[in-house]
C-alpha cells in the first residue's frame, strides 16, 4: 500500500466542496483541537477560517519556535540543465518554448557551485529539466560527485528515478530530494501535462516513497499553487507529507508552497492565490505537521517573505537564479521562471538576524553517520 491508495479514497471535487462548505463552528472546533486530524485540517484551509488568520498565525508561530527554535535554514538552487522533453503547459522549460537550451558540463557545474560556496551556502539543490536522454543518471552521479566536496548537503530536484537510481545517488553523496506533484487532481494533471514522461501521474506520485526506501534523509513535497483548486491541492499535500512522515520516519519531511510565477509560454493560473490565502495555507500546514520543514522560495517578493518568516517557515532559498550557468555569467536566459526576491544571500541573512532569528548555513555533516 502506498499513498496512491490513500489518495484514491478522495474525490477532488468532493474535497473542494467540503472545504468550501465549512462553517464557522467547524473552524472554532478545529482551532481548539490540540492535534489536527484530516477534518480539522480541511476546516482550517477553508474560506471560513480566513476570518481567524491572526489566531492561526499566532499558533503556527508558537509551535514553530517550540519545535525549531528561531532558526532559518538557507539553501540555493543550482540548475544543471534546462533541456526538457515534457510539454508542461505552465513551465518555462516546456519543450515547445523557444528558449536557449543549455546543459552544464562538469567544469561549469563546479564553477557555479564555487560561486554559491563563496556566498556561504553549505546546502545546494541540484535541478534539471526532464530529459534523461541528455541528462542521464551517469551525468547526475558525476555532477553530484564533482560538487559534493564543496557542500555539507546535496539535494536533487530532477526527473523521478527508480529506487535503485536513488540508491545510486545516495552512494554518490545525495541526502535529499524535492519533488512537486504539481497538482493532485488527476484530470487536471492530465490536461497540464499533454506529452512527455511527466504525464505519468502514478509514477511521479510514488517518487517520494522510492526515495524514502532508498534512504534519503530529506524528502520535500508540494503542489504548484494556481494550477488547480489550491485549497484542495494544499489538503492533499498535507496528507501526502503526513503519510511520508509516518512511513519514512528516518527522513525529515518538508513542504513547499510555490505559487506560479511568470515564465515563457505565459500560462495563466486557474486560480490566483492571494497573500492572505498563502499565509493561511502555511499556518494550517504547520498545525497539521508540527515537525515538518516548511519551505519558502524566492518566487515570493521580499516584503512578503520578510513577513512570512515568523509564521512557520523554517527553510528559505536566497540569491536564486533559475537559469543554468546564471550565477557565474549573470545571465537569466533560459530561466525556468522569474524570481521575485533578488536580494543577495548576505542581505537575507541580515534580514533574518534583524527579525530575531538565526540564519543557518549548515545543519548536517556526513560525519554524523560515517564511520
């Protein structure tokens, strides 16, 4: 049994209707619960719960400080390739988009990594498009081995691999994985992914489980908010993360909250997620998952990121570039999407300190588990 079986019990339309029909009394009961269940979580995602945002935020803040202290873990994405064979209608890397395509060679990857290391980063997230014919597992392993000596932690956000593929990456030095399901609505997913390997909803859905079975220390999930009914996707993301936390207790589970950003192709979101609604999703998720890492990327603008910092967030990217080679050559050509917070890592670290928090550049060392 995997999460697919649990997901199959729910109809997205029914879930969306139940969330929309939540009453103020149900919200009050959910806010009074010491620990959230599925029903309480759904209630706190509802429009009715929007009237209780201050109480939600206060509870999320208290719980986060209790579990994580005043620490914000910083990481940076490093794009190895923007070559992609998928036709995801919302993505700048869509195979049909006329953007400059580039795959870094190993020397170029190391150059990018050294720029990030020089900025203070000790955790890097390696990303690619989905084109295994160009960026195969041999390339991924070689890239990991090349940059691994520069960092204490290396994670992947690449096309889904099999369990043995993840075991191979673990042996090379990878300890984390991020994979967005994009949307948990199967019919909407099919419409958004008309061609390419990513069209396989079930294979992608089971990716975190294969990663957990392979022994990855970090597993991150999320939905791309705006592709479908965002409250419904937030509900299933929470269920997915809770499932992973129960079944792969040796791994730290994290949840991201990416909203659609401008990209080549000019895709228009199905629903626009407001700042207040984003805050509500983050706070409700924190109450459901007290021990999960909650991640906020540079997709969001500086002012919003500053204000969200105390409300449950534990991990942030900084100084990001979404184009291969962009850190060393300063180019944004071929980027996956446009970022909205272009402050330097040093500026982000100063902001975190000004808020009474500590910027954490390193929270892990392989020496903890190596003989």
